């Protein structure tokens, strides 16, 4: 059984083709800058990398190029698309409608589309990806795996907002949480590395990337997480604001005479570390600039980023009534050595201490705790695609 996993972002399309007989990775890649003339896909097979640059205006065009890479006459891994048994889609926001993975049909698409206002950068893009797959591979079963599903175990006091209850009843306005497949995947690996059943552990996982979220996991279940109604909430991200005093939004709307849609664009695409610094919306560039004396805005932005993450970790230690392990994952969490160091320095008072030599790694599964740490710290590369593939196999077989 070969399963294609599709992960559509607002301007990207990540994919993996996995042979589920032994969960071996046949090919993977990332299509970036969709919607721009400078769009390109990086396709990886084994240890080889193939880059194709081509103006790509939408996700349907991107998917067709990806399928061409998988069947390429020189480095393709399948001869024909008929070898793909099923497609698993990462679906970002399922609201209160979807509490687990589902086989995709027209009813599912319609209900998922009704949640689009809650994840305006992601849900519309994933629907385009689903439609493109239906067109290119008619009849192939597809499964939706929701970012929000893992967080359905949060207690009410952790997901309700202190606003009139009628808005929750009428519109489902509450905290949902995201990156669920990632938090679930790395917490299970953390328990294996720790040497204890996950049911006995209190873990905080930090998924740090273009989008970033923190999750409190008690006995393998999510009890709180930093993202809220949408992927906009929580810590400040590269282009997203994270949590704000609500008056900030209303004040800007009144002073600039903005619509809700316009201010939503500002908070999602023009804020965060990018908005604070005016630099390119690339975390690596902003972090490098933070070490330059003539870039004080970047220094402040990185300090805010790392300190806020540490504050969330401490907050969730309270929710968990203790903390056994801290996990870093995601592009930033797995690769930015100094960011991990800064975050952990802010947590030394509570027993998080790392070995600087052990921390000097990128994209490796490793424990980085020092010998005298009372809370153990791990770097664990995430694999959301494998979680999606496993759920897809389970549902298609059923």
C-alpha cells in the first residue's frame, strides 16, 4: 500500500509518498512560494535532491507538478499514479464538527469549508489540494487528518473564552489548538526515550516553525495548548501576532478605518517578528540580524519570542501540576541551537538545564539535558506525514 500525504499551507505544499508495508519513505518534497513567479519545488529521493523552478499560481498547478516528479522518467519512484492506493490530507481546522480523522466525501468537504473563517490561511488551500487530487486521481480514496483532533481532550476551563457563552453556543467560538499530529507524534517518542509509559508522564511539547504552538500533555492527552480559535493565537510567530490585548485590534481598526478582513490580514501576514523588525519573513534571517548591534528591533523580537515560549512552558507546568519533560520540534525547534539555549536559560530556575555540547545538533533525535537537570529536555524531529499516513491506512482498510 503506497500512500501519498499532502500538507497544503497558505503558499506551500509539502508531500511524502510512503510505502506502508514497512513505513519506508519513497520520496518527499516541499513546494514553496505558490502564487509567485519564483515558485519552486525541492524533491528528495534517497539522498538525492532535485529542484524545479517554475511560476506556479495555485495549489492545483503545484500538485500536478508534484505528481510529475513522483512519476519522472529519470528519478520517479512510481511508474504510474495508479500505484497510489490512497491520499492522506492534513486538514487544519475541523472546529467542533470533526473530532477524529475521516474518509473524505462531499459532505466532509462542505462541513470542513464551513470552518474556513477560523483558519483563513489554511482551510481554503487544503480544499484546493483535495479537489486537485480528485481531478488527477479519480476514485482514489482520501482521508482527512485534523490538526485540531488531538486537542479535543482539553477540559472546558481550558478551551472556553471569558466572553458571553452564547457566542460559543451559536458560533463555536472557543480554543481549538493546532499542530495536533506533531504534538502527538513527538510526545510518544519522548516517552520512549524517557523510558516510561506515556501515561505516567507530564510533557510540554514546543512545535516551533513558521507557525508555532506549545502543548501541555498529561498522560498522553492534550490538556492545554497555546493556539486558540485559529492558528493566529499563542506566541508571536514569524508573520502572526499571537496573543494580544483585544483593544489593540479595535484601536487599529478605528484609527486606520479597517474592515475585519483587512485587520485579519495584518495580524496573520504582516505581524509577528516580521512586523516588529521589517526584515524578510524568514526566521533564520531575523535571528542572524539579532546578533548585529545595528539591528536592535531584531534583538528585541528574538527576546520576545524566546521569553514568551518559556512563559508558556512555565504556565503549563502549573496546568500539569509538575513537569517531567520538555520537547523541541518543528523547523526552528529542531535546527535553531541558540533559540533552544535561550528558552532553556529562562527555565533553569525550574530545573530545565541543558548540556551545550549535546544541544549543538540540528534535526537529530536526542536528549540534550545536563546531568543535574530535574526536567529532561529532548530534540525530536516531527513527522506529521507519518501520523497522517497511519491514520489513512487504518481508515481505508476499515
